[in-house]
């Protein structure tokens, strides 16, 4: 279903699915495991993909469209509403292409790893030496407990309309508490 036929007869992939997700879907499980990026968003035990979608409707319309695609698996699909018609879906691997083909879905992509940016930020802010437990200068030198950020709460303020507070595996969005899987 992901492939379409071009005018010249060649096959092309579904243009609504991000290239990296297309590549991950085409890769074998062994290839995905070897890659740092291709396995992001895939749950091996549940055989599900976490994907970010841009939709042309609200959650009710998306749920109705998902029931039309696969009534027996629609209840297993988890939806987390974001803003501006973006949602995070956790869908069975076998349904990724069918869900992307829905007219209501405008674009689908997989989540990205952010550790590279985190490592660069830690290096630039000299936090690595603090996390290793050694400090010097400023009138004192010696060792300190490793600074990991454990039990630190971070708030991200988005245009004054929404506050998302990340705390462990739970996140809070506009006063509603979620467990990271879209469940209140």
C-alpha cells in the first residue's frame, strides 16, 4: 500500500510518510537494531510504532477513521493530542501504511533521538566534569556527588498558552496529568 506507481511505471513510496520512517519500515529487524535512529519509536514487544501525525481533523474523527481501517485493532491504538492538529499515535506495525493512507492523515513521521544535541549541550556548558564528580576553581576544589538531574522538574512554556512539565515518566499538559502514553 505504501508504494504508488509513477507515470513512467516506476514505484514510489507514500509521500505522506517521512523518508526515515519509510526506511525504518523497509528495514529488517536486525538492520533496525544496528541503527541508532531507525529503531526509535518502535516497541519490539508490542510490535507497535509511535508516530507523530499531522491530521485534518480532531481526535474523534481520527478514531472513527481508525475504526474503519481496522475495527478489531482500533481499541489498541493510543492517541495523544498535541496542538494544531498534531497527534502522537501508537499503532500496530501492520497498520502504519493503512493509517498513513487515510485521507485525514496529512503527514506521518517517527520520533527522533535527541541525545546528540544533549551531548553537545553538556559539553558546551562544561557539565561533563560536574557529572564525573570533580570540580576545581572558585576557592574550592575536590569532589562532589554526581549531578544527574534526577528528581529535577523542567517546565517548557509554549507561547503562553500551554505549560508542559516533565517529571520522570509523567508529563502534565494544561492541568491534565499523562503517563507518557496518552493515558490520563
